[in-house]
C-alpha cells in the first residue's frame, strides 16, 4: 500500500474530514521529516509506513480536541503534533517550542517550505519562554512527566486554559503526582489506526 493510501485509510478510520490537498501537505511534511532525519536524527523512525502510523496518524488523533485558535506544542521535536495540526487547521496559531537547535532549525525550514504562516518556532527552554499572550491550550507528546509538564508551562497557560497531554498507557502514577491545584478534567482513549498500543489524551486544568 502506498503512503498516500495508508494515510487516507487511516484518516477515514479516525472519522476525520481532511481533503486530498491537505493530505498531500501532510505527506510533504512527512517526506521533509524523513529527508532531514538522515542528517539531523529527528526521529528513531526510518520506515515510511511507521512514519504514517506512529507520527502522522498518532498526531491527528488529537485533532478533534483542538477547538481553540492558539496552541503551544512543548518539546515539539520534529514538529509533532504541532505541524500536522497546523496543516489541518490553517487558521490555528501554533507555537513550536524546542530546546535542541538542530530540531528547531528543521522546524523553521518546515514552516518555510510548507508555508505555515501561523506557525512560530521558539528555540528555548520552555520555562524561559515569555509571550505577550498566554495560550488557551498547551499540548505535549511524550515531553515529560505530567507534573513537570504543567509546572514548566504554567506561566504560559491562559486562565481557564487546558493542558493536553498525549500519553501511552494511562499514567496513573503521574496523575497522583500532579501539583496541588491541577486536576485531570477528562481522559480520552485514542485508537491509532494500524496500532494496538494504548494511547490516551489527558485534558488537565487548574482547579
């Protein structure tokens, strides 16, 4: 099966409405990631099929829960999930925060080549990031423990905003270690097409 067909089938299985042109942009991003990965080691994944399942479709599982107009992606790495979200939601303002210089360089190049005008790249430690407007949502994909995620980004979250933590197995021990004043509002069990591994999205907020 071609990469395009695999992506299309996965999007259909997720119940998402993503047109053909947008799917081609997702594939273009995947191709860019694989190209740069040969030199910059952006991801351990080298296989195109795994790229579709483990990166693109995995990132798109959270798309239905991104209903705000601005979001920060912490520890963005190669741009996941921030760039797929930005491609599928052109009106969404996405801040990609990444401490590693070579990864930030790739993110900047991807922004330019894919013409993602509403994406910004911040090559800094998240706790040192200062912004004019705080974010209604902050997302991470295997960035750190839940406690570290919320404590390091608390200054960036707008009043009434939510943290969106993408995790594998439901992290009960991490939930128990959350700082006082932060609670899990919802847990969404995600199913990535082609994968049997457990995926969860934890929505957290201030009490």
